[in-house]
């Protein structure tokens, strides 16, 4: 039996022109965190997919039953949909969604033409304590809504099931190994302050990426959830630059 999806946490899709954007939200969050980006790109005529990762936007109990291959399968499916109609696809991943985006870019280099990583989450020494924590606690305190801009929410859970954290830890090991295999042009966005993940993540991800064309961009007025914060409009517009063709590459036909 499927669980009820919270109002505002629904996935988003729009069929537009031959350029597409796949947006991937973070762990315990929901599509609400990237919906403003998705709606903006759709209004520009791009094809857009913003999937809801299984176990997210419903309940912590639902998340506790999920595994990382389910999350990978969901973003793979969304990319398949875009590639069926788009000549070029840019993938935008926020926090843990950035780890999923890295995995896509490493495993499907011909299908991902640009990569935008917002507050990427791939390194966390705190996860080393999970084997002990799983025996003493069933859930950890939630970490959602780390946003400097008032009055916005990503519809994150108030608590994090420990079994789900174990899935995160297992997948992050895979995603870290993927970083040097990425060749896709990439933008890495670093918040001015982050109260959710270790602050070193964006720079470590940037350094490890195998992309020849990459840039580390500061978002000084933002916290962890950059897409809902004060620098969101700048980030949203910079993502579009990833559609620029590489030297010697033909330009994609105009947006529909």
C-alpha cells in the first residue's frame, strides 16, 4: 500500500523543447526544495523532470523501508524520460541529490551534458558511528529547512530513521568513487554557512571531480538549501550556462 504524499511534495514534470533539466532533491527533503527551479525552467520552454525519491515526502516510516537502489532507479527513470525527447540534459542535484547526480554522470556520460551540484553531500565522518548508533537509537534528529531566507520550507522530516542513514552511508561510498570518473562540465555551488553537513564538502567534491571544465561558485547569502535561499536566482541562471556547447560541438536547436 502506497503512502499519502504530503501536499507540496509531489513530483513535477513538463515536456518542452529539446533541452532538458533533471532536478534531484536531498535526503529527507522533497521536490518542494527544487520546485521553484523546475517551474522556472518549464516556463522557459525546457523539458523538466523533478522526481520524488522513494520514501520522501510521505513519512519517516516509509523512508525507513527504502534502499539506495530505489533512489538510483528513480533518477535513472527520470533521465530516461528526458533523453527520449531531449538532445541535451543538465542534471541539478542538491545535497544528497548531488551524490545521485554524480552517480548518473559517471555511469551515463553520454546522457548527462552538464552537472550542477548545490551543497553537495558526499563526505561525512559522522556516518562512521552508525554501526553503533543502530543498536541504541531508531532515529536521529531531523536537519531540514536550513535556509537563511525566512518563510520557506523543503518539507523535510523532523527525524531521520537510522536504517535510512545506513543506506545513505552505503551509497556515498559508491558516489565518492564515482567522482574521478565524471567528465561532464560541472558547477559546484558552496553556501556561505551550512548547519547540516560538514562544510568541507563542496571543495572536496570540486577537487575530486574528473571534469576538465568545472567551477566552484560561492553563495555567500545562503545556508544549506541553496535553491530556496537568497542566492537561488543567481544559481538558477548559472545552471542554464551548462547548455552552452563545448568547442567544436554544434548548438542544440532552439527551445520549444
